[in-house]
């Protein structure tokens, strides 16, 4: 059973595949970006981005491409900031003049997306900012670079995206807010997609874990590895839940207090014991043990990881046992028919 696809803006993917720009909204920063596939860049397209943006053109690239092209971090200390991993600026080494014109920057952008390009094809510094995309994209970091590259890849293009921050319509010295982003997209007939949409799209389609080995019995444990971070998750399976409906499932998040230090007074440890007792008494069920997310914002990812594990075990529908409320929000198995116990 696969997850039901999330309602991502298909119009945005079609536009990117056709070489048109889209508006990417960062809901958390309340800002937005013009985004286009770097490999389809034209002089007219770059002129449009520059005219309506801050003028700083960035190209999101996978880390492997940044390494292959020897694009070092811009940070003097050699460690790029976590929020925006900008590399040293570049210009195309040939076919341009000063490097600042729309034509020149279009050539540089297209060259960054060219798999045949090499280190010697660029001069440093220049007028285009390569940005190293976090491995795993928005599944690991909800940034503009990650979302832009994920979008172009989902559109069937190379994961290389040119993007620039949109400025306000009334006050071009400020970045555009939500209302201005909507007005701009409507005025130019552009598709709009949010970083949250990109995340939902990937969560509904990507395989988030891979099964490793069965190590114990009664209940038997199945190990899973996170596809993007290698985190180790575990499914404790009692009975034969494959093909069954209304299977009791308990999702336990790693708790350093109980799981590492062994302090049995921890409330989550008591809930885990209660769930294991209930499932054993019923003779069928699953406890999904998840490696704790680094940040509370990753709970959406953990929910989908748990769903992937349950689906890999062949369960048709689940009865979610009580107590699964990480960080105060109701936990759900994304895409799996669920009812509370």
C-alpha cells in the first residue's frame, strides 16, 4: 500500500517543466522567491527574475555538484551557515563580457546546471551565487534552496534551480509579503507553491525507509534505516498484522530519559510498557520505535516514516493506541486509514 499523493500544485510542476518561472512561498519567513529550472534559463527569463527580485541570483545545486565543480563555501571559516549554504560566486569563463548582464548571468546559470561543465568553465568570484542544497532536500531542511531544487527535480528537470527573493510591489526596498506575492503571481499568471506543499509532495511519494533485518522473535523486531539520514528505526511486531484491518499500533519516540539512562519513572516509558502489554494480550499489533527528530518541526517527517513502516508491514488499517502526542500535536500515520483506540 502506498501513501495517497498530497495535493501539490501540479500547475507549478508543469510550468517548471516547460521552462517557466513559479512563485515559491516560504510560509515561515513570510517571504517568496521566483524559481525556474536552471537548465531552461534564457536571457529573457533572467531579465524577468532580476527586474522583480532583489537582483541576487542564486542557483541551488546538490552537494555532489558543488564538490565536483569545486565550489567552496563563501564563509571565511570554511563552514557555511546552516540556513543558507552559499558558495563562492561564479561567472562563466567564456561567452560573456562583464558577467552582470541578463545574457551573461543566463549563461552562467545554464552552465551550472550542465552535467558536462567542469571547474575550469567558471571564474571566481562572479555574479551568480551557487547554493549547496542540504542532502535530502526539504525532508532535512525547509529552506528555499532545498524546495527550489526539489521542485525542479519533481518537474522532471535536473535538481538545479535558479531563484531570487521577490521584492514588494509598493516598497521595492522590502521583500514581498504574502498579499504581495499573491498579487504578483496573479498579475503575471504564475503558478504559486509553498515550501510546505513541496514537503507534502515528497512525503507522499518518497520511500523514507528501507528494511534491514529481523533480529529477534516473540515479538520479532524489524530494523529500518532512514533513506536520507541513516537513522535507525524499529518495528516490534506481534502476531501477523499483514493484510489485517484495525491493527493496534503504538508509535514510540526515542526518549533519552528512559531509553538511554534507564529512568523508569519517565511517563513515555510507562506508556510504552502499557502499549506492549495491550498488544501482547491482543495477540497482534505493532510498536514502531522512531529515532527522535532533531527538531520538533520534523514531527511531520516522523509521522510519514511511521506510516512507511506500517505500510511496508502490509497493514490495511490501524487503531492508533493512546499517548502519541509528540510536542503537543496529535500524531497521525500519514496516508494510513486510522482510528483512535
